[in-house]
């Protein structure tokens, strides 16, 4: 397995973990009160959600990059 693919799979796993923690954070009573008061989620919750989404996206691209490069030949 190529190094890029391993790193990509690792990023996807890390992203899924971050998305899970972000989602569970949105369900916490403290975050619900914060959202009711300010209209948005807390900064740490948003970092988990956006960071997780970015990690899943970039990891997915790295994991399948070699397939895309080989099809262009």
C-alpha cells in the first residue's frame, strides 16, 4: 500500500472521529444553551465539525488519488 493511501485512510478515520465528537457536542445541554443564546454553536464544536469534514474530504482524495491519476494515462 502506498504512503499517500495510508495517510488518506488515516485522515478519513480522524475526520470521522472529529465529526462524531462535534455531533455529540451539539447535543450537550451546555451547547444547546449557548446556541439558544447566541444563535450559533460554540467555537470548539464548529472546529470539530469543520475540521472533521475537511479531514474526511482531503483523506478521501488522498486515498483514491492514485486511481484518478492512472485513469488519465
